C-alpha cells in the first residue's frame, strides 16, 4: 500500500443514484453524483489500486452487487456495517453528500490505523456480503412468505363468510388443500367466494413451485438445511424473518454459508 497517502473513495447509495467522495490526506475532492448502474460504476468511480487505497460502502440491499462490480474492476472494497458507522447516523445534516464525506473520512482514518498494524483499533470492519446464490434463496423465501400470508388472510375470510351463514367447513383440511372445499360453501356463497378460492389455489401453486426450487438448492448446498422446520419428510421452510430480523439467525447463515464457500473456494 502507498503508506504515505492512501486514497479512499466513499459511496453513499440511494435508490437510483450514489454520492461519490474521494479523499486523501491532501483533502476532499468535490463530491459528485452518479447514476447507480454498472456502466457508471465502471467509468465514473475513480480507480484506486488495492495497494493505494480502498472503496468504502455501507451495508444495504445493493452492497453485495456494488462489491461484486467494484472488485471485478480490480479495486479493494470494504462494506462497513451501517449500524456501526455511528458518525454517519449522528451527522447533524442528514444528506447524502455529507454522509459520503463522513464515510470517506472514516475510511481514511481506518486506512491510517491499518498501516500501523493495530487491527484491534480499526474503525471499519469488512462485512460479509451474501453471494448471488444465497441472495436468490432469500428472495425466494421472501416471495414464499408473501404468498403464505396472503393465502392465510383469504382462508380466514372464507371461513368467516361461511360461519355467517350458519355453516361450517370440513375439519382436517390443510392449507395446501383448502381450495378443494370450494364446493362446500353452499350455493348462496359460491359466486361470492369463488374469486377468493381462485387466489388461494394460485398461492398454493406458487408456494409449491418455490419450495420445489428450494429443495433443489438444499440438495446442492446442504448448509441451508437449517432453514427447515420439522423433519426432512414433512418440513416447511422458515420465514425470511429467520434471516432478516433475527441477528443470531443471520449470523448463523453467514457462518454456515461463508464457511462452506471458503472451504470450496
């Protein structure tokens, strides 16, 4: 590394754009905005060789993609945990350009600490980012969650409507086969509830299709098996909250997938 004057490029990302701030010991270059697409990342973000500096971004929905693109160009990228970048969250003027400046200053200070070899005192830690295969697992789980919740809401609506007529639906029917009760609601509710049964059946087909794909992933990557609930023969898949909301679960997923990737990489 250029021990005398490391360069830090910080990106503060929003939905469609990113503020870019370039900083070295001589001072901050004027921050500028880029469109958030691969071409802009490749052509407008100043190139910094791995031994000359670092690119700093924060954790977020785009961080894994950003890191893949920028490391593909040949730059060293640190993904800082946004929750731990307290200087950003505590900034009195919360605008992207200020966030980019503060993130660049944190990155530069961290590089200077890194040069001293005092790793325990570093300000930023490179956060693990999930690989594309794992992101697709998470996205499938999210879509499955949505369909499960939607199906449950409509099943409750059907049951409530049927009870209002003094009737009851057969017991022992699973949510996966609930749509087969269409003929049990009576003639007076048939036309009213048919659209709900159509949605319930459509959700069930989507859930079945997603779970079949998850089975294929689990066969190829045994490290995601822990996301199952129940036995292997009668398992359901965990909701995405098992990864996105519970810190311990996300850490477990990271540990399992990260370790497996390192072992096979």
